[in-house]
C-alpha cells in the first residue's frame, strides 16, 4: 500500500504540472497555491495527501460520481476493473475558473456486486487561499469567490451530497 500511495502521489504531482501547462500557468503554480500561507509560518509543504480504502457490498449505497465528458455529465459506473478515475476536485475547478470541472458526488443505489475502491486525495493546506488564477481568466469575469480551504471544508462536511455551486457561495469569501 505504501508503494501504491507513493506512485499515486507522484501521479497527482504530475497532473498538477500538466494542468499548470494546459491553463497557461507557471510550472508549480497549483502546487504553490495548495501550500499558500505556509511560508510566513516557516513551515514546509502542508498540502496533504490521504488514501481511503473502501469495500461496498452488493446493493449497498455508495458515493457516486459524475464526470463531464464532451459537455455532458455522465455517471462513473462501477465496476471499472483496474481503472484509475481522476477527479480534479472543487479546488481545481475554482483555480481554473471553471475550465476544469469537478465531479458531482451523490448517493446512488447499487445494482451490481461487490466493489472495492482506493480513493486518494491531494488537498490544499487548510490555510491556503483558493481562488481563480489571474492567468486563467483571460479578461473574463471570475466565476468563483476566493476562500480559505479550511473554511470550505467546514461547509463541504455538511453539503457533500448537495449541488456543488451553492457550496462555493456558502464559504466566506476573502
């Protein structure tokens, strides 16, 4: 498991670099944004990485995902044997000013057999201020407020299965 986590963390770092490039941001922009606010405390990188291993028995309910494909939201249907599904998350949606969309979580009834999942998360520091990157705007209006990630998580804990757009508005803006 430690080797797997290490490889997934490398993949997350590489994906952030690819997104930096795709968005026209300087290399390391997203990683720095995820660690913002730490330099004044003299702390090292404090974005955090976690892994959750889950087993879902038949006909249980599970936290389902939808992803945007060709402009349409589609369900990520288990089982997806030996697949890695990358959900860029709400923070990347905000940093990209909506160019990347996060998956929508909701509870779904399962129809098929057992499912196992290993979900890994690379999250900003709780002190990081997350907002649209100026470089991604191209003169367009900011679609999201700037907020502190820890404040966002307080809202997320109670609104996880609700539509995500109200979450962004419920967080205290900077």
